[in-house]
């Protein structure tokens, strides 16, 4: 059973598993160190750094600084422990809570939610997430760039899509690794918001994770939804980004 105190570490490990799988599926370099994992991508994907322990040593901070300086595109750093100071990078920073849900049943979704089974589903999920998160770095759209097709072939990784009136209205990714589930990219395009899509895609994707603890990192707007689904706040996660 994952405790409140363990949730940041378990979230960090799960995030590393997800981004390592994504990076390898994209053909990008994956850098693994005791204190962090980094995926070094191209000018559109950029560099993603996942800090893996509470407080990095000077050598690891220097390596991250070098990765940021050499990045071909945007730089994003996630620190679930909020213990490493990267102010010197000059990037904007903010905090979002790591949340934990205990194992337990969920209601059925109010609309159709299915796993992405083919390239068509995957591309529809990509578009929903790109629009929902306003990921302008991935415009103009290139199919398979955010969610490469090899990603859904990875054990433990599932992409879900919610359909409303026959259209894909939302999407998310779940990762089951080492007995813990986690959610990523829970996105709804603007034209489908306030219609229950976010709740539906969460319920549909939680259905296969009811027997394990589940974590996620919540935005301010998403937190009330996640709390209504049984998630509780465990700790603040600090994010750093070079994007405006």
C-alpha cells in the first residue's frame, strides 16, 4: 500500500517509466542517473527532466544545467519533491499537487471511453491533448509525434479516448508500473469542456486500475474533479519550464 509520504517517490518513478517509454518510442536519447531521468528530444519535443529524489547533488544539477543549455527545443523539469533549486536556469516555475487515490471501485463513465487500439485512435487522442493543453510546439500537426505508435505496444501503457456525439472529445494516458497506476495528459479540447468529458475519461481509464493505488499531478482547474474521484493531495510538485 502506497502511503501519503511515499506518493512523491512513486509518482517520480512512474513518470520516469512513462517518459523513458515515450522517448524510446520517439527514437530520442534517454539519460538515466540516480537522481534524475532526462529525455533529450528534437526542436519540437525538447528536453524533459524527471527528478527522482529529494535534492540532487551539485554534479547532477550541473548536468541538468548543461542539458538545458544545449536543448534544441523547450525544456521542462518536474520535481515531485520540491527540493531542488533550479532558479539559475531562468525558467518560469510553479507548483501543482501530487495526488493519490487508494484502490477502490469507480462508477461507469457517462459516455463511451475506449483504449486506443490503432493509429487512427492514437492520432485522435493526440489531437485532443494538443488542443486541450495548447501545445503549440506540436503545430502544425504531425501524426505520431506526441504519441508514437510504438507507445501503445508498451506493456503497462494505455491511451484512452472519450467520444461525445461521435467525436473524440478527450483523452488521457495511464501507466501501470511496479504496482502503481498514474495518469498523464488528461486533456479536453475547448469546444468540449464543461460537458463531463474529463470525468468520463478519468472514470473509463480508472476502471482497469481499481486494484492498485493511482497517482497524478493536478492542475488548479483539474484538482476539484480529481478530489471528487477519491484523490487526495499528498505534496506539492515543482515544475520548471522554458516556455512562456
